[in-house]
C-alpha cells in the first residue's frame, strides 16, 4: 500500500512538473557583455531585462496561466559568435517564440537568418540603419531607435548655428557607414557641404590628422565607445578642441566614458587631457529614459526603475555609482521584454479566438508567426524609455535629445520631435567667448595695395620732374635762336622732354590700385598704363636714338658725300617708332584688352587678434588672355632698339660733330637708359608679387632715367647760355674782370702765334708753287724738242732711202735738264742695208 502511494505521489509530481514546464513561454536572448571591440551594452541591459522578466511574471493579468522564461548567452558583440549562440538557442529545446538581440553587427546576422525559422527578432541595442530594410530583415523590430534618427536633429542644430560646412569621422562598421550615407543625403538636401569623410578600422590617428589638414571645424563622429576614447586622445594631440571646434558624438556612451579604461586600452593620454579634449562637445541620442516622472506600464516611474537597476548592478559586482556599458540603453532592454510580453499576450488572445494555442508554435508554423509579427507591429505602451511604438520598418518612433558637456557634465540643451519636425531649445549652451564657433576659418579678403606714403613720395618726385621738363621746354623755346640750341636740334630735344613727361606721368598710373580705383574702372587704368609708358619711352628714347643714328651715319660717310643733317629724317624715324607702338597697342587693346586679375596668396594669421580668422591676401594685376605674347612682342621690339642704340653710342663715343653738338651727351643718356631698362624689365617680373617693392623699383628706375637724361642733355646748354648772358651783361655794365682779362690776353697770344704760323705756311706754299711752275715749263720744252728732232730724223732717213744710202741714227743725250741743243753731243751711226 505504501509503495503504491509513493508511486502515485511520484506520478503526480511528474505530471505537475510537466504541467509547469508546459506553462512556460520561452524566448532567447543574446547579450554582448564581454569582448574588446564593439558595444558591450549587455553589461547593463541583461540585468534590466531580468528585472522586466520579473515584473512581467508578477502581473496576473499578463500572460494568464503562463510564465515568461529568458534563455540567454554572451555574443561578445561578434557576428560569428552571435550566430553560434542563436543556433544553440534554436537547436536546443524548448522552442523559442522570439529572440532578443543587441549590438548592430550581431543583430544583422541573426535578423537576416531568423526569417528562416519564422522568428520575430526584437533588438534593444541596435542602431544600424541597414536593419530597417524589410527585404533583408522582414521580422526585425527594435526598441533602440535607428542611428538615422539622430541625423534630423544634427541638421537642425547645424541650421540653427548657420553651419554649412561639416566633416565626418566614422568607424568602418556597417551601422556607421549606413548612418553616414543617410546623413550625406540629408546634408545635401539642406545645402550643407561635407568637406571630408574620414574612416578608420581601429587606429584613428591618420584620419584625425586629415581632418586638421582639411580645416574641419564642425565634425560628426560615429564610432563605438572604445574607438571614441582613441579618437578623443588624438583630438587632444592634434589640438582639435576648444573655441574653434565642435564635435558631435553619439549620446549612448555611459557617463564618464572618456576617463575609463585608459590604461587597459594603452592610451597615451591622461584623464586631465581627455577631460580637456571632451569639454564642450555635443551628443545626440534618442530619448532612452522617459523624461516625465510618471508611472509606466510596470507601475514604476523612471526614478524607481533607476534605483532598482542600480541595486541589481551592485548585486552583479559593479561599484556603487559606476555605470557599466549599456547603462543608457538599459530602459530599452527593459521595455523590449515588456514588448515581447504584450505581443505574446495579444497573440494568445487572437489564437484563443481561433481555438488554438501559442504552445503549438513551431519554427515552421507560418500562421502563428504572422500573428506574432502583427501583434509586435501593433504594440504601443508607455515604458521607462518613453512612448514605445514601431514604424512599418520596425524602427522605434522616438524623440531625440541633444546634450553638451559643460564643466565635465552633460547638460540637456533641447529635444527634437521628428514626427512634427519641432525643436525645443532651452538656450543653455555654453561656448568659449560667448559665441558658437564658425564652421570654417573666417577668411577675410585683404587687397594688397601700394603703401600710401610710398605712392605720395614717388608721385611728388615725378611731379617735380614733370615740372622741370616743362621748364626745359620753355627754356628751349626762349633760346631757340641761339646757335648752341639750334645745333642740338631743339625739336628732337622737345620730343624727348614730352616723352619724359609721359613716363613720369605713368608713375601715377602705376600706383593707382584698389584703394583708389573701383573694379569696373581698373581695366581702363591698365590700358592707360600701357599707352602712357610705351609712348613715353618711344618718344624720349626714340629722339635720342635718332640723333645717335645720324651721328653714326655722318661719321661713316665719305668725304665727297654731303654731310648736312636733314632734320626731317630724324622726325621720320621717331614717327615710325610711334606708329609701330600705336599699331601694337591698338591691336592689343582691341583684340585682347587687359583685365583686372587677382593673385591669391596663402592664408596669413593676423596679429593682435583673438578671433579665429585668417587673412587672404590678394594682389591686383593687369593681364590679358595672351599677356605673355603681347609683352614679348613689345619687349623684343624695344629691346632690339635698346641694344642697337647701345651699339651706336659705343661706336660714336669719341665723335664730336658741329652739326649735332650734343651727340656725346646723348650717347651717355642712351647708356643710362639701356642699362636701367635691361635691369628693370626682368627684375619687375620676379618681384611682381611684392607690390611696394615692384612699384618702388619701377618708379625709381623711371625717375632716374628721366632726371639723368635731362641733366646730361640740357644742363650743359643751360650753363653755357647762362655764361654767355653773364659775359654779355658784364661787357655792357662795366670793365672786364681779371679772369676775363687774362683769358683775353691768352687768346691774343694764341691768335698771334696762329697768324705767324699761317704766314710761314703761306710762304712755303708760294715757293713750292714757283718750283712746280718751273718744272712744268722745262718738261714742256723737252717734250717739244724731242718731237722736232724725231720729225727731222724721219725726214733724213726717208731721203737716204730714196738715194740708196745708209740710214743714220743720232742719239742725243742731254747732260742736264733744259740744256740747249748745241750743247748736246751728236753721235751718228751709219747702218748698212744688211742690218736693215
């Protein structure tokens, strides 16, 4: 009897145990707790899920007659291990109705595979935008908002502060890659430029340096917390923090994340350095904690949940006050379990109406799987993370918030409702110097102009030179009848002076730049510069060249050629030079006119300023499309004239002609002009980027050429004219001076000597003429006598030939010139006929 009683007890106990087991509803959980990479949010999310499981099972109106059981394991946030954990949960009984997952990389793997088992996957810690793809993940839901939910808030903040130029730094993970792709689309729609996009696997050193090279100021950072610490350390090393920079970080890092695990991760930054680099950064995150202190579906407020969670973490070995990874997402894990329970409860009600049970679910039961999917999609409740609801893509519909680290603590700046596109801002932000950093280095354009003092001084000197040239024109006109002036070709001298005035006037035009002339009128100034300087040079140098050319021609003429200087030839030569200039400049101005161009220099840091600005120096130039060709044409033509003029001046350096009495001085002027021009032209091309140096060098070269030419050509004439005037005045007004008397006596002595020498020379010439006349007379008589004698001999021979006699030859040998025939001995030879 006893044996059978105990047998019945055993049977009843076994049946009771079987009944209890059958009344459990099993779900699987995958939590990333340990590991060295990715997100280890399971450290706080797993205790939160267990709290939710306890609260769900304590509700008699929820899942009546059933208890919810969670079987879980650690995935280390590694996709391969996460898949192994999933297979272990699915292939080992009992059957799991749903799966909980965390970490985007693991959720991507299990979410894509779960459809093969007709399983709904609910993630509490996956933000990858790729998981919203219903074609790849048809049964995936998440209480963690998608990472793209941050992007509308980021765009709103950028627009609020007028930031239109941003940079992106991302870790090479799918969750961040897809987030950046969505952000790029939104930035393009909002007219925000993404100046650079840098990515890295584990070491962000080069990526952060590239941000500095690109002058990135507003930077969106997307990476896991381990990589975030490395990035922050590089931010400090590269000084990408402070008043000039704004960093956007992800808001789901735990509090104090930048001070933790520095030694374990072998970071070369101290806690103080990390605090300095982290100060002022912004974070955007979905609201993971209900911001209202009201009771949720569990009957707790957010404060109640926080206290319970902190106790559970202390029981699991975490220090009091410490926040493990995933602490911010713990409400999401808590509400995820409640979402599962509510979906199961709703499914059970529908299945009961169909006279079936949820216990009949298998991995091939598509009907119950669809019911579970529909129930999850319709789930809505107020949880500790806020209002829980899902979109058609399975994403959590949630508000987002922005925080700023101020004095080492995160302060909430505002909330954003993506459904209504409404930003609630509290105006609690804190910026260095009281204003938000600009999105780029403020570049101020600064036009480099000729310094005013230099411009005024050069213009003053050139004005003095022009006045002096005008006075010389007057001088030449007043004394034009004097032989000294007439023999120097005053017309050529006047042409030279007009050219000098034009050259000196071009100095004023060369100094006119943006500080005096508008951009619209600057091309006209460019044209005037070319015309004034080119024609001035042609007139001044051309007149001197024509003189030295005539001097060379006169010195190379033969004695029989006319050495008279014809002035019209000089004018024709100068005129031809002017015609060539007019043709070249006219074609240049008509076909390819000079325009205002800007030479841009590297950015410069201004002195005595605390603002984050840089100066962009710009320098105006006059250039045309084919500027090199036109300048080469002018330089080659005028260069040949300079070289040829130098040659002529050298050839005639010691020549002095009365027809052109200042030829040597003109030659010296040509030396001066040629040397300075050959030096100035190439030097100005080299120093054209230095406006003061170029203007001073060209101006001084023009001034030196003009002043020296006027001094060499005209000063001797002025001195001589003044001396003549003084001498005339002294002769009229009084007795000559001692110096003049001495000079007069000296000239008298020289005159007497010259007269004596002339007399002697004239006497010698007279004697020579007499001798020449005597010699001519003697030669004439000898010639006449010789002719008479020959005639007589011929007659005698002819007579003898007739008579048959012998011819005779008489040789007359005069002893001295002019001797008489009687004094000359005669020798007669009889020549026999045989000799004939």
